[in-house]
C-alpha cells in the first residue's frame, strides 16, 4: 500500500482523519512493519467474519486510544492493499447522499465494534475514502 510521510508536527491536527484503515493481505506482517517504523502499539484483535476480515487496532502515540486498524481484507476479490482514511461527518446519511449526488459511489454503512457508523466511498474520479459518524454515548 502506498503511503506518504511528512515531518512530525509539534501540534497534531485533531479530527481531520478520524480513522486510518490499512487493508493488507496479511495484517500481522503489515502491522509489524509499521510498528517497527513508527512505534505503533497493538490494542485489540477483532475477527469480524469472512466478509470484513481480521482487524488489529493500534495507537501511535503510546495511549490506549485507537487511531486506526490494519486488516486482512485485501485477500478478498476486488480489494487491493491500500490505506483508507475516514473523515468525520455529523450525519452519515446526508453525506452519503451528497457523495452519490456528486457522482461518487458508496458502500453500505457498517457499524464498528465501538458502535460508530462508517461507509467506504469513491469520489467521482474513483479515489477511495471513508466517512465516519460517531454515535453519542
């Protein structure tokens, strides 16, 4: 999966990307590479069934707050290794309608282990991204 790197910023910009998903053929190998390079900490392994695969949540700042996950879904047909970044929205249904109105594609909404709502999308040019609606607790 292609990834770009930048210098560290003294002040992280919160909530621009709320979840980072790395789809790999083997999430354990992928996790090991990033853990060695960036000091990721494994938080939880989730087995979400044959269609959603295995996920390992991680933090990268030494806290127990998950920043994303690696998954093995790139082993499925029509899924290639890639990063998928999820952007926050207050109303997922409205945002998905806007993506479709703009000529993009949307996949069905998925409920995360934390009960939040997510959906993968393609913009009108075919670039993949995700939308994320936090559910009030």
